[in-house]
C-alpha cells in the first residue's frame, strides 16, 4: 500500500505516518512550513495552492491519500473566516477531485464541531449538522465539497484530539496543558459543563488504516467510547501523574471569553466504527494507559 499523508507534520498526520510505517506500507507526505523529522519522501505543499496537488500525486503515485491538513485554530477561524473556508471548505473538494481523476482513494478528516451541542446523547453519523462557529461551518463545507466530488468517500469525524506528536515525541493537546499546570503547582480550572469524546491521535490513526484496509467508505465517528467533561478528563490525567487533584477546580464555559462559541455537548457515537471493525473503541482511561510514559 502506498500512502500519502497530507499534513504529515500535524498531530494526527504524524501518527498516520507512523502507523503506516509500522504496517510496512510505503509512506510519503506533505507539509506546509516545517519539515517533519520523518525518513520518508516529503513535499512542501500549501493547501491554498490546491491546483498544484496533481503534481504531488504524480511525484508520489499513492494508492490512497489521507487528508489531515486543516486550519484547526477554532478562534483563529472566527477571526480569519475567509482563510478558514478556503483551507477547510474549498481545498478538500479540490484534492478529492484530483485524487478521483487519478484513480487514488481519498480519506478526509472532519470534526465533532459540525454539531451545535443541543443534544444530550452521542451524535450518530446520520445526525443533522448545525455548526455554530466558523470552524465547524468550514469543516462541514469541506465534507460537502468532498461528497460532491466523490461518489462514496471515507470521512472520519474526530473529537477533542490529543496524543503524542510522532515527529517530536511530545505529548500534545489538552493533557499536555493539564500536565504542565499540575507540575508547576498552578490551579487547573476545567469545565464541568462541556462534554466530549476525546480522540487519541495514535488510536485514530490505527482506526483509519484499519478502515482503509477494509475498503470502508462513508462517514465514521472515530473517538473514545466515553463521553466525559474536561474536568473528568483532568482527574484521570492527575491520577496518571500522581499529582494533587486539589489543584483541579471546577469551571464553566461561561468563565472564558473566546472569539468562537463551542458546543456544550459534542460527544460522538462510535457504534458504527465498532461494528464495522468488529472491536470496541477504547475508554479514555485505556487511551491514557496506552501512552502513560508520555505523561511522565
């Protein structure tokens, strides 16, 4: 299998690269500005220059492309909405079209933020999207653009992504911030009125490649199996590093003034991916245990 990872220097992209290498696949990638520390063929590529992507396909001749590149700064998307729609909305459709024209399979990564958070049970793949900020709206536009170009693409929606960046070895995302706060002895205010299904990047990468190996198509929610608050997640992290849980304090989303509104509830139902692959998605505790050394 020849795998091309668009956005190989991101958290998810770096894990997809590593997962592909571990399976013995031929892996190559693109990066935007910083060249990742992988011993694979790499091409610098800007999503805004998506008309040049066909040259990338010609250079690397992949069987499948996994598009991990996106503008993921939620507040930044609110401030620079035109760029958000260009990178998250327009570019995926153009990449998908060029893959289709060259007989290359295409995998697109989306987000739980396409939902408005008014539900109180995990969202299934068939739930009606209703994003409430530019990031979610632009990512939904990307899903729709891909669907317009391909008859039956593979789309994976992730939630609250965290994990080890496989180019640097660093713990990245929410747990990294919590660990830093705990180690410095500072208070850690965490929301009790937000609910998510955290996605560990390494586990998501393995799941994506499992789906590719099964020639799966359609939309899949890829996350852990537990719907929890950031405060509950913080408790698990504090326990994993033997830190004083008294440093954790209960907070509210209303306590923080941010450019973009976040959904209060964006938990994803993972039954579809579980039934397709014939295995359970991990709990948050299992995900933390899987990379316990990184917390230390």
